[in-house]
C-alpha cells in the first residue's frame, strides 16, 4: 500500500511539473506576442513588480522596463519576437527558466531589412495569484544566425489556447 502511495505521489508530482513547464512555455510565448502585437499594457502585465532586466544597464520594475522597451511598440519600430527552446521548472514548482532564440528585424532609410539574432534568458516566478511573471531577463546578440532548426521555433504554432 505504501508503495502505491509513493508511486501515486510521484506521478502527481511529475504531472504537476509537466503542467508548470507548459504554463511557463505559454506565458513566454504570450509575452513575446504582446510585443509582436504592440500591446504595451499586456507586456507590462508579464513583469514582476521586483523584476530586473539586464542589458547595457539594469532596468527595475514593470514601469521602467516597459518605458525602456517602448521603442518596440511604436508603429515604425523594430520588430522583435522570441520563443523558448528550453523551459526548466524547479521541483517546488515556483521558479522557472526559459531560454531560446530571439529575432529583431530592423529597416533602414532605404527600406533594407536587417535581421539581428540572439538568445534570451528569462527567470519566471509563480505568483500568489497563480500567474507566472518574469523576475529576471537578459539577452545577448549573436554574430551568427542560429541553425534552421532553432529558427523554426519562431514559426511553430503553439497550443497554448488550450491551457
């Protein structure tokens, strides 16, 4: 009987962890889509009140981060999108890491398009309200475009509407 209880607990734990991985993956995709659709309010809603975004400087909190990212929300601004390649959730189900490719597309005065590829890293924390929000974020531009397999992540249809 004890063995059955242990196996049941392990199965529930694995299911809960798999559900958390799916939730975080979908939150990351929705976070990107908020920028892709230029919805700055939605973008800010994904950011923890105590968040830190690290780049050339450290941005703190949703207001400062959204203000610094406002360049991506103007009509003629660069386009940026990203998708998680990896999602890892700690066993306690309260902290997660996402990592994957991002693509920023810019246009110059002559209308020429330039692609800038890189890798993002986000740390997500499960909030008391049951939502996952970003607490740390950083990215780094790459000198080389990623493999076709990694690029394809940006084209994959997600199944997040079911969650």
